[in-house]
C-alpha cells in the first residue's frame, strides 16, 4: 500500500438535514413536507451531501441518513410487530435518560425493504465507495419496549434476522460498506459478549461486502455530556468488549478518539480489525484543524498498522449547523491528506 492509499476517510453516520427539509439541529426533527414532495426533497439533500463529502475529500461516502428521521426509528417504522400507538416510558442506555418508546407487541417481520430504494439512488449518483448504516440489534432493543419476546436477547435475534434481510439486499445493490450502529455496546458490558455480538454477527450473516460496527459514547447532547462526567479520567469500557469484537467476524470497528477520554492504547486489543479512528469531535462546534486531525490519526500508529487505520468522525453530525458539519468534513479530508504526507517522519 502506497502512502496515497493510507488513511481513507469516511463518516460515522448522520449529517445535518437542511433547513428546507426538516427542523435543524435536532435528533428527531419534523419533516417540512410529505409524500412525493418529501421524497424529492430527501433526494436533493442526499445529492447535496454527496457533493459536499466528495469535495471535502471523503473517500467512502454515505447519504448522511437524509432519508430517515432517526438512525433507529428509520428502520423500525417499516417493521411490523411494533405498536407505535402503545408508548412505554423506559430508561435508555441504562437509564441515562427516559423516553416514550414504541412497544413490540407481536412477532417482528419486515414485509418490504426499508432503505434499499434510497441506497440505490445514492449508488447511482456517486462513483465513490459507499457506506450505509443500519441500527444494531442491541441498540434497537434499547430503544423499544418488549411486550412479546421472552427476553431482550430473543428480541435482538428477531431484529437481527430482519436486519440481515435488509443488509443482503443492500449488498446486492453495490453498497461497499454496511455499518451497524451499536452505541449500547459501551453500556451493557456483560450482555455485549453474551448476546450483543452474536446478534450483530447474525445481522451480518452471509455478507461479502465490508462490515463495520460503530460503538460510541453518543451524540453531544446534554444527557450524554452529563453521563460522560461520571466516567472518570479514562473511559475504559471498551477494554471489556474489544477482545470479543476481535474474535467476531465483523471487519471494522469505529470509535471516538478526538476530544474523548478513550485511551488510544485500547485499540491494541483489535489486532486484525480495521480501525475507524474518530478524529472529529461531535460534542463541540469548534472546527478541528487539519493538524489536529492528523495528530489524532498518527497517535493510533503506535498501536495499529497504518494500513488498518481509516479517518472518521466520532459519531453522527446531525445535531450540528450545516456549515459547521461541512467545515468538519473538510477538516477530516485535509487532516487525512496531511497525515499521509507526514507519516513516518
């Protein structure tokens, strides 16, 4: 691998929705249209972000989740067996915050594809490698109440089967990377190894494209910021799950490094995985310099070969103003290019 091929860039997930498409700087925004008009506006927004990503030097692009209201609910809303009228108040992320969530009241099923038509649109409009994100089974189960299955583990496997159906169809469309988002993986440590990773592998069963799992400490929202203050000077939760992730069949692991207290040394437990090094802080509107991005990437070199490092954002950028998110993408691209030029010095 030549230096020019090092540190390919990508994003963890969401990008802000333009003001003409939906409410801004919100995780659950309301759309500004409906029906065919809304779909056309979503497509326009996806095209906008594809252009901005490509111009910023992002190598593996995505739709930035412009077609869905939320990274979990966007998938769940097309699944039968979920009663959206029966709301249950429950603690999310081990009671970090409470929310009124829909309830699973019957056997889960996926009567039709969820994201494939939107993915096909994106595939037709970029020559870059393309990623699409799906919610991971454990995180879905931490975002919906269970009134049907015997346990959360049973429900996770049911969701995993549906996710696998979707993922196989996405792969057939030419999607290069399918990423499963599992922020719940740093909360329920024992359950991750007991059934979280087995459910994740079930969701990825049979895929020949690149597979990734995104684990993180969440968006830069108030509840997450307050929770992080309780975690001490070093966030070592990943130390408990990285050996199990290393033993899994998932190809890539995405985690936050910039502005976090995750010791970069923890990636030494991921001896064979590609590491998506989060070099863009999603808890601050301050735009990173290319030098800061390059420094974050190069700090990982002590614990992972350069060929296994990709440059990424810490998490989704949905809550940011559009101009800030675009500037952070440019910083990511420029920082990765700088790291390529200076690696080995």
